[in-house]
C-alpha cells in the first residue's frame, strides 16, 4: 500500500510520461499535464474530490523530479505521502482503506502533523538552490565559479 504504488506510479508518470512530454511540449507544461493525468487516475467513482488534491500532489512530485534530477526524489516523497495517509487512515476511527474519502473528520495526531512539517522542511533543504542538475540542464555546480579562461594565462 505504500511502496508499490510509489515506485510504479512515479516510474509511469514521471519517468515515462513526464519525461516523454518534455521533449514535445517543454518541461513545465509536461509537469502540468502529467500532474493532471495523475489526478484523474486517482479519481474514484463517488470520490471525485480526490482528483484536485492528487493533481496538486502530482505537480509537486513532477517539480521534485525536475528539481532533483532523479526518480528517487519523487518516489521517496510519494512513499512518504502514502505512509502518512495510511497512518492517518489507520488512526482515524472509521476512515477505512481510502482514508478521508469515507468522511472521517477526526484531526490527525499532532505527532503526525509535526512529522509532516519536518519532512517538508527537510525536503525543501534537500532541494534547495544548487542541488539540482535537472533544472539547469547542466551537470556543472553553479556555486563554483568557472575556471579562468584568459588566453594570456598559460599556467596549467
């Protein structure tokens, strides 16, 4: 319920679909299109309200893929999301296997909220400036100045 969907869905939506769309429509339209399709996949009969939150999650995962440059980043984020939802649905009385879709109104425990905030902060730090090669298309670290290129300097 946590690992398999994270790996399989990220491989399909970010690894195949988003990357394939990038060549045709550009990186950010590809993120948006893959996110919308991700949201539609998660719309279940009688639970259409899940489409928009899932599309937003798909957009965040698509951005994380672009920013991190590897599928490991969105897979880990997706896995964490699934784990939190599963923990919340197991904690909330009567939530059932699809979590909030059954109308559970109990708030999540404070530890779950604090853990989610901590993971967001950690993820933001990991994806901070200079951590990505995917967004620039270059493997050169932008925080390091370029080598001296003055043709008059013959020092090796």
